[in-house]
């Protein structure tokens, strides 16, 4: 009976405290969004695991770590729609699960399932390409112009 109680406590402790990235990286991450040429008030749509919302550049986007990632899309009518996926990498605390010895797979599975194993790049640059209006374009001569003359 004492063996079962002790084993149960060890398993419970392992399950509760073995996922290092979940324990240390459980807060939302901030991502600074800017343009390469410093443009301001450009409308963007941000998609995170929490949902979709619209804001303007420059902006500090807040996102929870997730296996789904974060995308930023330019939705301003003055610019060609561009979508950028925010780069992410495995956080160093994820690898600390190996310190738990035999229990490291449990921690890695929990960190992967919660998405807390991911760390987003803190800064992203959105490339902008303006939409050309018909008045901005130069008129290009066609073969019909030579026939008319």
C-alpha cells in the first residue's frame, strides 16, 4: 500500500512539474511589427491561436505560444496584400526537460501539446508594395497607335 501511495505521488509530481517550457514560457509573447521603409498607419490583420484582429503598423502584437503560429497580412487598400508568417524556434527551456531523467518524454509531450515550446521572433519587417492606380501608369503605345497615324 505504501508503495502505491509513493508511486502515485512521484507520478503526480512528474506530470505537474516536468514540462519546463510550459512552466517558464506560459505568458504571451510580444512581437514588434514594422515596415522596411518606416511607413505608418498601414492596416494589417493578425492571426494568432486566440483569433484574428486588425491593427496598424507600427504595432506590438501579443500572441500566446501555439503550434499554429502567427501570421500578419497587409489589408490596407493602398498596398498589395502580403502575408508574413512570424518565424519561431524551440525555446531553450524545452530542452531542460532532459534534466528530469526518465520523465523527460512527459514534459516534452506537454510542452508540444500546449505550444509553449515555441518562441516567436520579437521583431518582424513587413515588405510593402503600393498598388498602382491607372493614373500612376504611363501610357504604353500599342500597335493600334501606329495604324491610326
